[in-house]
């Protein structure tokens, strides 16, 4: 018990220290725009070391305090992400890769469990925003990661809880596991579409949660399906059998638009 209290206090102290370092970096860079400190890279790397450990702890304990700790670490992660491109050594990249794999593993946990959807979705969002920063980075070292966007896409599709994560649409804290998973798939295909392949099982899972809406996840799913088809990502055995399904989705979308217009619902987004 005393060990748990000590560990909790240490983590909360570390989170507070990292937040202070981010604030100091922000003030220094605003005063000296041409100078970069090493505070953000250090904070980001420290966060990447801590997140896997505490995600694992959360999945075992399912305690509110452990949820708050993971949420706090994710907040620091997002705030220090700009420091990631300055991490250059292979050891540092290995730490980041370990964090990304952990976020994918635990972020796609069964949403029926007691871990909040905001935390699960936050883990998946952490991967997506990192991939975006890495894709936009001018630092070639960051691109030497062993994890490509296509590999992460394949890992997500092969996860044992992929279908249940797609159904994790319950809103919690403004973030849903379902929405972040679809956004992650969209992100990976936008970066590495030429090495992504999708089978009939994946399409079936996506169709099962599609409800022909005009906003939110349905809109993202339509974009994802469009990207799969347009970029030649469909596996050979399904590429010739999906045209009818895609046509059905388009017709369903048009029907919803006309229905809402007739009811005075205004224009829709696509």
C-alpha cells in the first residue's frame, strides 16, 4: 500500500514537473523565437517512457486514479509533441515506437470495459497526431522509425478488438474510441496508401457501423471507403465485389440529404 502511495506521488510530481517544463519552454521560445530549448524533446521522451507502464497498470487496476494519471500523461504528450522531431538517436526512436505500439494495443481495448472512452480514444489520437507531426517533419531521423503508417494500419485491422473498437461510439469527454480509430485509419492511408491492403472482413466491419448519416463518424467512414477504392487498397478478392456496396452507400447518403432538405434540415456536410 505504501509503495502504491509513493509511486502515485512520484508520478504526480513528474507530471507537474513536465507541465512546468512545457510552460518554461513556451515562455522562452516566445521571447527568443530563433532559439530552441531541449525541454520539449526531453519531456516528450519522458512521457513516451511512462505511458506504456501506466496504461498497463490501468488495464489491471481499472481505478479512477490510474485513469487520471494516463489522461494527465496524454495531455503532457500532446503539449510536448513539437519536440519529437528533435529526437534523433535510434534509442530515442525505439522509446517512441514502444509508446505508439502500447497506445495501439490498449487504445483498442474492448469499450465494454471500465476504462473511459475518452482515455481509449486519447491513446489512438496520440498515434495519429504523432504520425502527422512525423510526416510534416523536415528531420529525416524521425522518419527512420521501424513503424510505418502502413504497418500501424495493418496492426489496427488485425487487433483482436478491432470490430468492438469500431462500435465504441459512446461519447465520453468529447472523444470516442470509434471516431479516433476511423481517423487513425484515414491518417495512415493518407501517408502510406500504396502499401495498404484491405480485405472483405475489414469492409464488413466498417459497413456494420455505418448508418448513412451526414456528419461525424459516418462522414469519416465514407471518406475512408472512398480512399480505399480510389487508391487501389482493396484486395483482389474483394475489389470486384464491392461496387454494388459502394453504390448503396452513395445512394443512402443522397437519400438522407434529400430527406433532411425536405424536412427543412438545411444543407449537410460531406
